């Protein structure tokens, strides 16, 4: 998003703190309750001093599960983003010319016409339904964005003087692509990667909400929201609300950081 | 003109063939054995072989491919592995249920997006614009199912305005006499307006969910597009000539029309995939939830049929879009009518100034 004006530094610092802090807290903090142990004596308890976020329908502690879910959701989102970067960026950098490049772009276009969630669900189910399959499916869906973005960068920078100079002194195409073009376009790629991580979190949660790629009783935010749905309808909001809040907090933080990076790039470019 | 539309249709047909190939390949080339999925983990090899023969899965790859292509083009999408009912018939009876909330939802999204995006562009940099941008950021950070749950919690649980998310008909509703098999159409045909009203009442929250979810990106596109045009020389000229604001707006809109229409078709394609989520939240008996069920069970013909129908619908959307854009733009219209190739849009947008 092209935000006008400067992004607030306090907000950006807070967002960065969430992105760095939440995984650390999830890894380091000793959980007050076992996130996987159902307790038949404490089913559907509202938040109190012992159960900070209350308990769900199986009597499991929502606070412990929300943090435990971060250990699964965040690495999957990160891995999916990394994989789509690794696949999409080189493809885009080299797809600038020739028949193969044209064909690749038509395939990328065709992806936009397909029902994405359905494709993801189909491929996860056919591959078996584990966490690695979720990573693959999200990467398949996200990679075309990086192809399009890095191709656009390559096309616009190809005619620049320094790329011409690099070609003239005999740099290999690989060196031109990565050392000269990508290095001058990594900002936009970084912004897109941050935004992709945010939308990947939402997509993972949507898939888990639909019951795809989850291994109960291991908690994920999407699966927890799905479990808490029936309680929410009865008015017992906490089992669904806290994992939702955690997920939205991370997604919003990633979006804010992406906006801040974009602002910074714009300022640097204007200063030139 | 007719020649132009025919050439578009030919391209669409070729893409359709590609789509059929994709839906065939998607399921055939990936691992996973439908016979095992059907019979369970403990099936004997003889049972697996029998099921494979019954489903035609023991034939060579090319034979299966050509057979599939032929059947699909004749409109036969096969039978569900589990229920045995024809996939094409299932889709036709469920599609109206999905369209009942999908079409009004998208229209709502267009109206909200258009109005708020225009308002924000005219109030650029002021409070209304800033709150619009903030609202769009919040909405776009929210996955569709979260929005649906939030609306359910507010309007059903807290305010008791909306009905429970228990499907399209309540147990008290008497289904209309069966004519087409699709309940909303049958209800209209039988003239049961109270039933139609009840269906629409239950569709209200899905419609609002769709409307809000897609209004955010659309409104953002409207705002960005209008901002660029409103600062252009031709709009300055139009204003200097003393045209009324409504006329100026009309001219500004005609410049961003093409990109907005392209975006609408993209939204339409995305809404089809969002249908699976909406229907699972609201227990809605449409194509989305049904196909999701098929996917989770590994029902291959259902998966193929759904991918095919959704892809073909998006394709049709793109063909209609292309034709409309060409017809609405005088620069391309004359060329299209003469049957020549459509020229690239000129780089400078400020032609009229």
C-alpha cells in the first residue's frame, strides 16, 4: 500500500517487537498449563487468574494453547514465504525474454483465475496433509507474486546504465541477475515477502479452520478458532477470541512493518 | 465486431481445454490412491484391483485422458466415488444456493467500495480519507472466516438480529415443490414469497461478510485510481471549463473504468474460492461446502468437477470483461469492429487535454 506521509515510528517499533517477541515468548516462557492435556474438571471456564484466557470445550488452557500454536503457525508461514521467494524470484529474474519466459508468465496469469483455497486444499489432501504439505501448498499459491514482481524489476532495470556496464565487462547472466538487478530491487521484494508472510498466516489459519493440514491435539490458531466456534455461538467468546487476536496481532504487525519499509524506500528514492 | 467476439471465444475454448487437462492432471499425477481412499487402509489387493477396474483407473494414462476429455466436453463430469450421484447434477442444484448470497454480496462490495473509495479520493489527506485508509488496512488484515465469526458474534450472539448459522432453510420451512431441484429457484417458481424472504434473511450475514471483505480491496483500488485521474491535466481542463462536479466525476470515472472492471473480475474469481469458507461457517448447502467435503474425502470426480466449473466461470468472466472493455473504449472499438488486432493502449493518458 502506498501510504501517504511517514509511518509512525512508535507503531513500527511496537509491530517489530511483536514479530520478534512473540516467538521468543512462545519458546522461552514456561507454560502455566499443559497445552495438550484435557482437564474434564475445568471445561469452558471463563478467563480467571488461574486460566488467563479461560479453557476450551475439552478443558484445555487457551493461553497455553495460543502460545503453543505460535510454535507451529509462525515457522510454517516463514518457511512458505521463504520457499516461494526461492522459487519465484529466480524464475522472475530470468523470465524476461524468450518463449519460455512468455509461457511462464501465461501460467502465472492463469494462476490468478483459479480458486486459490481450493487448489491449496486439493494439493494438501493429495500429498497427505502434514505441516510440510501446508508449506508447499502456500508456497505454490504465493510464488507467482514473486515471479511477477522480480520480473517487473528485471525488465525495468535491464536498460539501466550499470546493468549495461556489467554486461559489457562480461559478467555472467547469473551474476547480472543476482548481483546487479536483485541487489537494486531487494527492497520491493522484501516488502512483498513481509506482506506474503502476513497473508500466509491468514491462509494457513483458513486451511486449518476448514480442518485441512491439522494433526489434533497439536494446536494451531485456525484449528483453535474452529474448535471455539461452537462456544462463540453460545456466547463463550474466549476460546475463539484469543487465538484470533494473536493471529490478527501478528498479521497487522507484519503489514505495519511492510508499510514502514516501503515508506523508507520511497524516502531514499526521493532523496536521490 | 462479431469476428472479434468469435476470436475471443476460440481463445477461451483453447483455455478451457487446458483447464480440463489441468483438472485431469492435478488429480492423476499427484500421489494418493482413490481406491485406497474409498476402501480404507485395510483393503485387500483384489478389492483395490476390482475398484480400479470399475472406475477405469487400470487403463493406460492417455486412454484415460482422452476419455475424460471427451466425457467432459459432452457435459458428463462423472459420478461421485462415495454417493454415486452425477457430479454435474449436484453442481447445478447447488450452484443457485451459492449465487443467492454470492451475487448480492459482490454487488454490495461494489457499491460500498465505489462510494467509500470515491469519497476518500475527494477528501484526500483529510480525516475521512485517513479513517478510510485505516479501515481498509484493518479489513484487509482479517481473513474471511474471522470476519464471518465477528459478524456472527455481534449480530447473532449479542444483538440477536441475525438467524443462527444453520443453513439456508430452517426446520420450520416447507421445501417448495420440486421443479428444477434448486430450492431458491423452485421457491420463486412456486410463488412462495415467504420462503424466499426466509432464505434471504438467512443469507443476510453471508452477504454482508462477502460485501465487507471485498469492499476493502475494491475501495482501495477506486481511491488509488481516482486520485491519479483527479490530478491529471484533462480533469483540470474539464474543471476550468466549468463543468459540474458530477460531469467531472463521470469523465474521471471513464478513465479508470477499464482497470476497475479488470479488478471486479479478479474479485469474482476470488469470491468463488471464498465460498468454501463462507459455506463452512454458515453450514450453507452450496457448491463450496459440498466440494470441500469431496476434497476432504478424496472424492476425485467431485474435485475435478469443482476445479473445472470454477475455472470455466472465471474464464467466462475474463471473456465478457475483454469484450466489454473493447466495446466501451472508442479507441479500441473501431479497430475491433473492423476486425483488426486490438492496439496497445497509448502511453499518454492525457489525450483529451
